[in-house]
């Protein structure tokens, strides 16, 4: 897995891009259009949990557990 660091995030239009991460894993809310969760990842969708803040890690794990119920299946996208 490619390591990426979110300790020095770079603001990008349309989301957060962590240094060393080329893509974003996006999980859209099924109940609130326009809302969801965006997590930095590599091109294959691998997320380095050790580099996420506690708050983002907790939100990411919660969204993963609720796929199909509160969140759509995540997609890997290049940051805008």
C-alpha cells in the first residue's frame, strides 16, 4: 500500500488532498443529497488508517459499516 500523509493536508477545490495520495474515496449519503464523506486514498482505493485523524478515521469506519444503509458504495476519484 502506498503511504500518504494527512498531517499536512493541501486544500483543493472540491475536497481534501493529502500529500502522497493521488485519489479520494467518496461515500455519498443515501439520505441527504450533496453530503457524504471524502477520504484520501491511493489509485486502488486503499486508505492508510494510521495517517487519518481520530475524527476522520471514526467517520470513515462508521461510513464503511453503513454502506447500503446510510451511504452509497464508495467510489475512487481523482480530486477535482
